[in-house]
């Protein structure tokens, strides 16, 4: 743990004056008179400042107290902290931290062997921490704010497909708030928060959250066919199994959905600049042709929110594959001859067309700029940590000639 870790003092689960005094004494010894650590006091009632510069959070629910404390820590970019509580409550707070914090956090719980403790807290709750945290998350925010973006070229009677905006979830930290859909070791969102965000999307979009398969992005062109052994990393997924939902993340990179209205096969792919230069969407289309007998002329394609050319630059050498595809997709940056602006959406459209997908079957109406439109996540705009939206697709039923 870093030398400048924060301290969280639990006065909520046992607030008797005797216990409070003993815990404060422990923290005073921990601080050693320097007060360089920020102290956050958790309490069920409003209290006076315990230490110079300390802050307090008031609630009757320990989960609510710690989740609010987490927001303060994350907002201040604090990853290291110590919770000071009684020895009896140590295990409860440890279990809660395991579910509430992610790999970026470095925490510890100090259980003080106090005298005169009368346990008023229901210790059986220790065994139900995960369940209680899930229930707590379901009450946060407003699921009605979740907005699904559908494509006009993908028939809704046959496919459940779309993109979404970033509102309506439970992620707290502003760059990731509030519908971050992707867990990584660099983000403060724990897995249960991600699962709640995904559940909300599934509820609003009308699919089973347990049916979702996510791309394990490597900025390449590998495709996983559901049912086969998956590669270690892959940017695209394909299936012809009804009810299986495929998801590709993005935060400037293109999320591209393909739907074959004849066979019922579908696919989703993440295509950033590397994936675009490698032809990730072409790999997905070829996989559908090879695995499911897809005819490209029967494919409907939708491209989701993507960074636009005016906000995106590459070294000219890195952009060569796109320049070779069509020189109109690239134009030089002012005052930098070796840097160019690149149209990723246009490049993916041209690749699909070259591989046989009719122009009128390709929908770019939702391919708005992620940098310029704050209802979407953007790495370019927000840096690290940043959130991820997804594109999702599944086949609802077997294909019909009446589509």
C-alpha cells in the first residue's frame, strides 16, 4: 500500500462512544500526527469532524456508505485505502470490498480488538454481501434512461440488434458513467457493476443477459465462431444460433454488426484503426460465408458510433492500407506532413462493398462521432480510464422468406 493511502473509519456498524474512542485512538496512532492521509468517516448520524480535514458520509446502510466512499476515492484518483473497524466487523467489510472494488484498488481492513463491544449489526449479512450489493445496484440510477439505437436495415422481426448511449447505468466515475459495459484491470468498475449495466441493456433491448458473448479485443482480425474453440483473443464473433447475443465494444473504434437475412447468421466486430487496416470486418464477412454459406448480397450491415476523420489522426505510414483502399479516405493534417486524418467508417463501408455487400444494405446513420457527442464514450476525449459502449446482435428465430 502506498504511503499516502486514505483511511475509512467505520462508525456506522457500532457507534457507541467507547468503541468510537478506541477506533479514533488507533487511527491517531496510524496517522502519527501528520494528517497527510484523508480520513472518511462512515456514520449513521451526522457527526462533527473527527480529524482535521476529515469528511463524513451518513447513511443507515453500510453498502451505501462504502459505495459513496468509493466514488470519493475514485474521483480523487485514490487507489490505496485502509478501512478501520472492529475485529468482529472485519470479515464483513473484507467481503464487501471484494465485490465493490476492482483490480485497480489496493485495500486492507484493520479489525481492532475493542473492549465493551455490543454487536447490533446482523452478522448473518456477511454471508449475503454479494446478494445485497446486487440488490443495491438495481436501485441506483434510472433504467428508463437507457437508450437503444436500432438500425433501419436490419429487420427487427428476425434480429435483435443495436447500439446504445451511455446513460441509465450504475457506474459512478464521470469518465465511465454510467453504462460502462466492459471490465478491465485498468478501470475502477467491479464485475458486479458491469453485470448490472449489461443486465439493464438486456432488459431494455429484450434479450437474456446470460446469452451475451463479448469480443476479447486485441485490435486484430480474429473471429470466434460460437460453438468452436475460441482464440485467446478475438475482435469479432459470429453465430447462426438463435438467441445467442454477440457484443463488440467501442470507445471511438467502430462497432459493426452484420446480419444475413437468408441464413439467419449474424456477427459483430470491433474495428479500430488497426482492425480496419487489417480488414477485421472482411474477416467477419468471410467467416460467415465460409461457416454459414452467407451470400454477401443478403447481408445487412450497421456501423455504430465511431470517431470521425476530423477528430482522428494517424501517422501516414500507419494509414497506408487505408490510403491504398481509397485515397479519398485520407487527408493531411495541417502543419504536419507525416500525419493524416483517416475516415474509419468510410473505410469499413468500402471494404464491405468491395466484398459484395450492396451499398443500400449498409447503415451508417448511427456512426456519429464519439468525440463530439458526449452521450457516447471516447478514449480520445476522456483518456484513461474510459468507458465502453457495445454493438449487439442476435438472431431471434430461423430465417423466413417473408423478411
